[in-house]
């Protein structure tokens, strides 16, 4: 799949940014490039047209930390309701409620960071869950005379199952990628409910404030940092089954702390192999370039 997105935000800050409320609007387009069967073959007649996408978010942040960019002690709580803007009558309309709690415990000049995250989808206007209607919508026909007929039927059924589940339960924020469960690709796990917790030990190799002036950047360098982290998370359509689907991710990272931004390089490993993530700012956020909205 591919897409593009434009995001705007209105923020109100109080008490030196200890409390913030915001409204965020995103709008864009995306499309499916291809749909593959279990053998990697493309389905014919797949709908690859561009479709409009968008989302509104209304949220608030309570920040009792010592620093907004690089906190080393305190608590931060963020809550948000996201509403995907869906104009397709065959797709259910739903909200996604998120809560994100982080704690920062100082250990000398180093920090132990802890995070708990929960995301829940709430359907308020349900679309069809009829498999025949959904199959007609996909426009994919499996040819019984084809040698790949069995693989075609298997893949088609799996896609119909996913659409039925989405229309029945909605989709909470997925796991995988730069923010949570970093050993897995972006949006690797998704369902109606998501839960996550993680711990990260951050060692500050130095703690200085040196000005820098590179060709493409200028500011103040404030230090280098090493990190080791462990994460667990799960998704499920039935919230009672969340603890049955736990996935783990472990890794190490290196960070360069600059004025206004943190450059992060993480290596993580899990049940499906390892991933290297290069990104700006710390993980565990509710908004990032690879997951806007």
C-alpha cells in the first residue's frame, strides 16, 4: 500500500505546558498496490484506486516531568479519542480511545523509563458483515480451473475474515514499528483492542550543552545516550483474550540528543526476527510520522 497525509493541529497550553489540550485533523489518500496469495502471486481485478482517508483527534496531556523532550523524572499521562473519517458505506464507523502513561525514574544522571498503553475501538455505526457482499466488493474471483485455486480461496477467505472483523469490532491502534514492539514491522498486529507495556534503561554518556553548526542543522548538542529496552504487547478482538496473545520485543539503542530533537537508532529482536529502526524522538508516542493522526 502507499499513501500521503496532511496534518494540522490546534493546541491550548496551560501552567507552563503542564496541561495541554489539542484538536488534530489529518486528511490524505491511500491505495492498495496489490493483493498477493500465499505463493506471492498477484490477484487480478484488485481495487487499486486511490481512496480518501482522514482522522480527527481530540486529546489532552498532563505532564509532571522535568523536561518535555528528554524527561528524566516524573509522570506523563496522555488520553485521546481518534475518529477515522470513513465515507464508505461498506466500512463500519468507529472511535479509537487511547491512554498512554509514562513514568521516569532518575538513577543518578541516568533514567529508567516505564510505559503502559491501551487502545480500544468502539463501533458506533456498523457496516455489513455479509461475506458474499464483501467478496463482491473486493471483486476477486477464484478460477476453479486454475492450479492456484486453493491458494486463491485461502487468501480470499483470510481477507474476508479481516474485513468482517473490522466491521464487527473496529480496529484499535496496531503494534509494531517505531513506537511499540520495535522488533516487528509497522502495523504488524491489529485488532479491536491493544495493550502494551515496556521498560527502557537510558544511560547518558555525557551531559553537556555544546553548540553545533552543521551544513544542514544548527543548535545545541546535549549528549549521547545508550539504551536497553524490553517490551510486551498484544491485540485481540475479544478484550478477555488479550493476555493469550502476548508478543515480546527486546533491544538496544543509541541516541544523539540535540536541541529540539532526539535522533534514535534502535535494534530489536523478537519471535519473527530483528529490526533496525532509525527515527526522531523517543518511542512510545501517540503521534509519529509513520503513524499520523
